[in-house]
C-alpha cells in the first residue's frame, strides 16, 4: 500500500510527531509511505527528517512559505509525484486543503484539536459542511472530537475514535539505563513539555513553582516546546523574571530528546485547559515519571494510575503542593494497553483496508 501522511508543518509537536511515528511504523511493515506538508519544516525538525529518510520514508516539504494557491499547487504536485493509494490528513487545515483538490484517491481526516474548531470559526464550519463527503472516514483522537463533529457538522458515514499512541520502546530503553529513583539524590527537576499557547497554561506552572520552592529550594523547572504564540512566550519569560525565580527556571524552545528529558526529570506538569488526546501526556505516562495534571476529561482515564494526580491547576497553592509531593514519589509502571504507537498504526491500517477494500493488495 502507498500511504501519504499530510501535516500542516513538520515540527516537534504532538500531531506531527505522531504522524512521523506512524509513517515509520508503516514503512517498516512493508508499505511505501510519504510524509508531506503544506508549510516548510521548522529548523529543529532536521534530525527527524534525517530519521525518516534513513527509514525509507519519502519527505515532500515545501522549501518556502507559499500563498494559499501555492500550497494547493505544491500539495497537488506532491500527490501526483508519490501516487498514494490513500491519504491521512492530520488536523483541520490540511484536511480542508487536500479535499479541495480534484483527486480520486481516498482521504481520511484525523481530528487532533482539543478545541472545537467549527464552533470557534464559522468559516471553517461552512467549509467542512461543503467538504465533509470528500472524506471517506473521519478519525477523532478522542470521543470529544466525534461529539463536536456531530454537533457542529452532522452525521458522517464513517466517524471513528482512534486514540493516539506512544512509542513505549523509546522510554523502556531509557528507563533501562536509569537506576531506581532515590528521591533524596534526585535533581528535583519539574518539566512541562508543550507548545507555547495560552491553553497550555505555562503561567499556572510558573506560579505554582514559586510555591514549590518553599518546600524544595533546590528544585528546577524546565519548560520546553514549540513557540507558537510569541507574545504568550514573552509573558511566560516576564512572569519568571517578575517572580524572581529566573535562576531556577529554564524557558526553552522545542526539544527532540523527550525520552531523555523525562528520564532526567523528577515530575511532569500538564496544566492544559483542554486537550484531545495528548501525545505529551502519554509520553509522560510511558516514562513512569510522577505526573501532576489538570482535572480535565482528557486526562481522566489516567486518574487511577500510580503516581498520577489530577488537580485544579489554576489554584497555585494546591498545584504547587502537588508538584512538591510528586518530586518525592518513585517512578511507576503504568498500563498503556491500546495506547501504544503500534496500536494506533494498526488501527490506521485497518481503516485503510476498509476504505480501499480489494485495492489494498495491488502494490
């Protein structure tokens, strides 16, 4: 089978890294896979591009930012060049672009957003209603995605929930090199990994960390992720300076060595206001690191997991105490049955076979 995975921009963020992992998994399974995008790759994606190439995955990314028409033309040429049997379009904008094109190849749209895009934008809602039938299947990474689609757009012949998955082997190898935790000797590092957008609530973590220092003066906070909202990132830096904790906080950009960061850290913070099915949260669970996250539905499946605590992260005192307590907890083994990258890749292949029918065996 020839499979094209389409993303908005190759970058070190959840949906894009999931598409990368699935692409490599399918390529290793004997399929021909292409990862394509509408926007140029971020500079820090270069190591990932090399990994994809080493695994035999074709990468078709534009070299520069183009106009809307230019993006359509680039995408059309990329599809004609690769000649896929099926296209998986990740997130709203790529799914709209690819369905505008005069293509006969089946398209599957994967909804990653934790936000109801169609409630937020009337333009997107009208566009989706026009193009809905052009998708042979619509995948939601959570039931909320599907419920939002039904509410704002209406019925679709094939609405499917496929949770995101995590490559647990990445964390097993790192944890295998990590000695059993001794809280007294740990570095006491708290880490939050995620895009700099307001909904990720880095500001809440910074305020809470100020409280953590009352209990653990030697603690350190690492924030890292794609700087999507430059103004919000500046607010985070400003708050750190205002609270006088700059020597204990690092506000960094995106990092590709997530497994190593989680291995070197002692607690993971996830104060998001909303998520669909966060890859970052799954990575933290797989690493065994103690987790403190916001009390939102997207995280509720993990509330009974060892060393996972869900609290109101807008309460700086409560959140801070929970983080300080997490620093003293050991790593934990957590059940992730059905939530591995292999599980997700297998589900995508099953959907492709269902969409393509007898055509699956042609290439």
